[in-house]
C-alpha cells in the first residue's frame, strides 16, 4: 500500500503545476488511504506474527535435537550391553537394543519434519518482512530494515543448511544400526556377536561423529533463537 502512496506522491510532484490541491483535500486523501491500508493489513498475517511462528518452530526443532542426542546415547548403550553379556540369554538385551533403535529412527523422522516446518516458517517470515519493508516511506529507515533482514536471513539459512548436513551423516548411521539389528537377530549367538564386532565398533565411532554434528547444530540454533527472540533482559 505504501509503495502505491510513494508512487502517487512522485506523480503528484511532477504534475503539481497543473493540479491544485488544498490542505484539506490532501489530508482527506491520506486518511482514506491509510484507513484502507489498516483494513487490509488486519486481514493478513503480519510480520511480527510470522516472526513468532518462525521462532516457535526453531524452539521446537531444538527440542527434537536434544531428544535425538539423548536417544543415540541410549541406543548405543543398549547395543554395547548386548556385546558385554557374558552369561545368560542374549535375547533380553537384544530386545532392548531393538526398542531403543526404533525410538532413534522415530526421533530422526520427527526431527526431519520439524526441520522442514522450520524452513517453511522461516521463508514465510522473511518474505513477509521483505514485503512490509515496502510500506516504510522513510528511505533511510527502510534501508536499515533491509540490511537487518539480510543479516538475519543469512543466519537462519545457516541452520537450515546445517540441518541438511546432519541428515547426510545421520541417516547412514541409522541404516548401519538397522543392518546390525537384522544380522544379529538372525544369529543371536556368541559366534554371531564376534562376527559383528567390527561393525559394532564402527557404529560407535560414527555415533560420535553424528552427535558432534547434532550438538553443533543445536548450538547454532541457540544463537539464531537469541538473535530473533523478542525477550530482553533474560
């Protein structure tokens, strides 16, 4: 709306020699235009609302990251417990490993969904911000807003890119654990454990890599949340 006002003002300045406007007429025009702007703005989700949705989606994503970090630890502990069983039936610790792996798989899927939601909410926020910047008449203030939007947009893009990188490492790790589950389940014996030991060792090493990347992402998400947060003095 303000873009149209600026364009009208430009045309008005060019034609003011041939058009006579009194102060009352000009004031009336602005009141009508501002009233229309307020009405239409009230019908759509505003920048601040989009921002709050984006921040909420980031916070939810951070919760999923924490759940995944904790669950990977639980899953590896369960797998290693199977290999440490010196006496008794291997089936009980194996069953626990399967349960923990299922949780890890589910958590990974939920994290992916939250990452997608976060990316969508982020795009909506920055797109709305870009549109609403056109409503600012003061060119200096508008320029500052564009600069700030650019900075935060790049910051937000970092966590979406990092989330994609994490999945590249995370999914093969889950596939490896699933293979171990299947192979071990069909040969749940001392000999079966011995044959799978190299793969279990590899899974433990890869788990550390995945967890480091998840923690790096969680730290970056914290920074972005603080940068976007409306909370002050906390």
